[in-house]
C-alpha cells in the first residue's frame, strides 16, 4: 500500500475526527451547561442529540449531492460548517442558541460520515479497501480520545482556579477548540483529488485516468482503468435512481443487510455511552475528576481496538469481526445492567453534614435510609433539594451515597466500547461502501445513514430521561436485549466481501 493513498484516505476521513471530537466534548460540556441554563432531562437530551437530527437531513441528501457535484466539493462545505458550528457553540448565550449552533455541526458530520467511506472505497484496491475505509472509524475514536483528554485538562485546571476558567466559561473553551481541527481539515481538502471512479461514472475519462495514475503510478493506475472499462455500463449509470429501485429483487438483499447493520450500530446505545460518558461514570459514585479521567480511558480503549480492526479486517474478513463484536457487546451490556442492578444508595447523618452545598441540610430526613435502585434515590433527592441543585451536585451526592461494584460496571462499559471499536464501528462503513453499485451508492447509503442517525438521535434524546425515570439497570438491560436480537439477525443474513473488487461484489450480490 503506497503512502499517497494512505495520506489521502486519512485526510478525507478527518471529518470523522471532528465528529468524534464533538461527540466526546459534549459529555463534559453538559456537566457545566446543564446547571448554567437550568436544563431539564429532555432539554439536556436535545442539546446532545440535536446534531444527530440535523445529520439525518444531511445524510439523506449528501450522498445524492456528492453523486451530482462530486465528493470533494461537498466535503469542503462540510469542513466550513464544522468551523462555523464551533464558533457559534462557544458563543452561545442560551439553550436555544446552543442547540441551533450544534445543528449546524450536525449537518457537517452527517455528510462527512456518508461521503468519506464512499470516496475512500472508490480510490482503494480490493486488497486494502477494508483497512483504508476503517481509517474513518480510527479518526472518530482519535476524535473521542482528544476530546476526553481536552475535557479532562480543562476540568482539572478549572478546579485549580485558573483565572480565565470558571464553571460558566470553561465549557465555552471546550467547544471552541474544535475550530482548529476544522480549519486544518478545510485547508487540507484543497490538496486532495476528486474520486476517480466518480469522474469515470461522469464520463470524465481522461481526468479519472490521471487521478488513478497520480495515486497508484502508471502500471497499477492503468489496470484500475481497465477493470472499470470492462465492468462499467455507461448508459446504465446515466439512468436516474428512485425509491422504487430499492424494491427490485436485485437490490433487496444488499439493502436489507445495510439497513440491519445501520440500525444495530446505534440502537445498542453506543453514542449514548460516548456522549454521556462523564454522566454514566458519575452514576457509579466515583468523583468528578475520576469521571473525566475515565472518559480518557474509554477513548484510549476505542483507539487500541480500532487499530485491531484495521489490522484484522482484510485478514479474517468482515463477517467474523461483526459477529464476535456484537456477541461481546451483548455480554458487556448485560454486565453493566447486572452491576447497576445490585447497587445500593445510602446517606448517613454524618455524610449529609459534610456535603458542602447550600441546601444540603434538606437531605436530613433521608439519613440512614437505604435505596436499592438509583431511580428511587435520585427521585427523593430531587424532591428535597430541587432539580437544579441536584444536577449541579449530582457527582458528590452519588460519590457519597453509592455502594456499587464499580470495576464490574467499568469493565462492562470498556468491554462494550472495545467490541464496538473492532466490529460495528468500522465494519459497518466498510460494508456500506462495498455492497452497492456506484450509480446507487450515494442514494442507498444516504437512506441507511438517515436511519442510522435517526436511531442515534432518538437514543441520545431519551437516554437522560431513561436514567432519570427507569434507572441505570433497566436502561442497560434494554440495550442488551436489543443487541442480542441484532446478533441473531446478523448471524442469519451477513455476507462476506473480503478480497473482492467493487465490481466483483456487484456481480455476486446484486443479481
């Protein structure tokens, strides 16, 4: 694999880094924004999930826009929107202005997540396509890692009372630093060529050949052109596509596979765990500082196991990774549910006297009363001190009151993250970039990505409500049962595409 194609693929997938960064940053931001804007559980959920709702729109249209205008042009718009979103988010003065700014970012990452794997698959050879498309997921988890590390450092120095960092300003810096990678992404895209297969489909044969030779060299570049000339039906590629095409017997199977994987990737709660990581770790009763540092551990795990996926995906194939990973996700979620289900919550009179917030004395009536689930405990606390005071002091209250097997829950969360990182995370985008003929690719992936983002946004929106009204144990149990059903579905329908050219895949699976 030559260095040039690796560099191009990495730059194209930097949109994934910005998505991961945004998703990781918000988990720390909400710790400060919630009390400042006095947000309810649903409002908190909307601030977190609003980009995913915007991404649905972008995912639905971006594939078709890139089919019409080119992959590179749409990605330049994406990078610009990322920069705008970071500035507006950092300057937000209200709940409404914050979620509107994040919607702009949602439009960006929705388009980036669809177009980047399409582009990378179109410049890749069959031998290395899995590795190269997986670079998008690697960039996503690098984004998570950078965000969690950034949050940890901002929180640490805020606690040390650095003059320009306060609880009302620190979250603005957390959001504002995203501007720098966004500007870098925008700048680097100008040095990237247009997708040669897209150029070929548009009958710009000379430019397509030039790009292939530029990427692969004279000999390999000409071979790629020969394969395209042999397998491409130009008249067929000029026909407009529509929703009716998805009902054709020739496309039903690959469309079904894509829809199942697209839904399963999000419905097991991965983005809820990423976006609310700090909040989830607080539920185990660890300190605020430990909750932020646990986010760094979580993102480090993602990076390590994404590297494992990149190493294995073209060696053992897509199907084994997805099946092993989805089985591991199921087991990990059941562990989390079991751990939270056996937690107890109790405040003694002495502990209440040491709680250092203004109305902590109102908790005296709960002294020495033991609760067997977090839902009842938090409900009683809120009734005594009010929602705003609870949100602001939740970490210290849970740290003081919770008796739980924290290593078991942490192990379950990290197991979930690890299994996702080498399976559903990268492999979904690899399969979607492979399964569909070039004339349908942007259209079908846009629809599947729309469903993927819809599920993601709904999960994120209701997750705070689930924790508040169902409790941790039931919330993770729901995810675990859904994951088990998904594993069974994948076992029955999942094909293997390892080592096959895009044209060979079309001949085999699109009848």
